[in-house]
């Protein structure tokens, strides 16, 4: 075989292999293109082997009236659920809760509470719905009382019996948050402070009732510019989607979680999806053309986030945006392609 053919075969075999050195220029070019083309505004952090090897904010210049710095936090939406699940497993490790405890021990009035378990709530197999949607619309953009939320939960009832299938449930995590507060005898933001932010020395990671400052508001694109928009009220989704953070602090949390510095290895094995399943218990599987990551995504009406970890490469990616025109999964898929030397099509400007 000729030398040229050997080189061609090597290049073919190498396509998609992880690059041990990030091509910063290619990464910068991609993110600058997104920002300069008004395709998005956000921040990304990449950790390799426990250290931040790349970070960049992009598009902020397209919000000239907004103040921004390295400590500006983003709403991370349902990435909050990963934190809530972590706190539930801390209770389990302390012997204060069990995966098979019944929901009826806490909320006997909830439909099927006598057969729904903590495990069902964590893995979205309870059959409970999504209280944030009422009559086909997101209604929690204004202050909602606890009674109003529970009225919706009871009215929605259940769509299937526990363990029959998996269907994403905001209601499940609303109830898990209440269980946390009962067991810790503390409000959720105080639990997060005590169990997560203080031990990990996170300065830019907080639940909404901690009254965090310097937080990006969500935006949407119309008439060729970004405008402020009304979003889900964080107080209505505590423990479900209320946390704010920088991308770097999200990655610090991720690194400590997946390296068993917050929970034991046994607990992490219970959180991560089993083989062939998309959902675990607070952690989901993300597949980018055969490259597997574990983590969680988050979406409000105007803010979006993705926090994922690849164990083979000890690689963690945290992405935040408060102004999205490219689906977060597609955005991060392109980042993964850059990291693994894969070809991809740059987003088109429409």
C-alpha cells in the first residue's frame, strides 16, 4: 500500500477522535460567528480533567444597554432538577429517605400518591404532568400561590400508572422540592447554600430566593434586534427551574458531582441512566452522533442551558444563553463536533 493511501486511511480512522488540544481559533471563529450574526447570546465553559480549558462569552455587544461581566449569571431552567435530585440522594445516603418511599407519606391528596414512589418522581415515571402548563399555555409567568399550583396538580391527575412509561414531569420535581424542605426543615435556597454552594465555594450559583444579583434577563429576537421578554417567574418553579449560575460554576458543580465529591459512587450509579435508557434519576443521556454525555438541559421561555459530562474523556461542557435562535442541542452538538474533529454545517443566517 502506498504512503498516500496509508495517510488517507489514518485520517479516515481519526475522524471523530477527541482532540487533546482544543483548536481555540476554530472555537472562537464559531462563537464569534454566532454573536456577530445575531444568532445567539451566551456563555460556554469547557472543563477537561478537572480544569477549565476553554471559556468564552459571545453576542453581549448586541445588548448595548445591558451591563455584563464575568460574574453575570444566567437562568439555567431545568438544570435545577439535577441539583434537586442530587439533594434527594444526599437524604437517601443519610438514611432520611428511601427511593421506594411513597408519595402518600408527604402528599396523600395527590392522585396515585399511594403507588407513586420517590424513585418514580426522580425518573419521570410517575404519570404526573406538568403544572407549569394549564389549558395548553404556560401560566406561571405571574405570581402563583401554592394553593393555585396544587389545584392544577390535582386537576391534571395522572396520565398513566407508575412505571408504565417515562414522561417528563415538572410536577414531580415540584413535589420533590417540597419533600426536601420538609426533611431539611429549611427553604430550598438555604439547602442549596448549605449543601452545594458553600462546600464547593461557588460564588455565582444560587436559587432565586437567595436574591442573586447581576442576572441576565431573557430576550427574544424580533424586528432585527433583541428585546426583553416576560418569562416564567422563578418563584413559581423553585427546585424545578429557578437556579441561576455562570457557566464556570455549573461546570464546577458538574465536576464534583461526577467525581463522587458530592455523592457516593453508588448514588451516582443510581442517578445515571441505565443502558438503553434516556432518563435516569435526575440525569439524562445525550448522544451526539455516537458520543455519549450525561447531564441535564434547561429551558424557560427565554433562557436555555445544557450541562453535560463525558466520562471517557473526563470532559464537561456548560452552556448558557439568554437569547437563543439556535436550539441548544444543535448549538452544543457543533461544539462537540469541534472538540472531536468532526465536520459540521455552520448555522445559516435567516
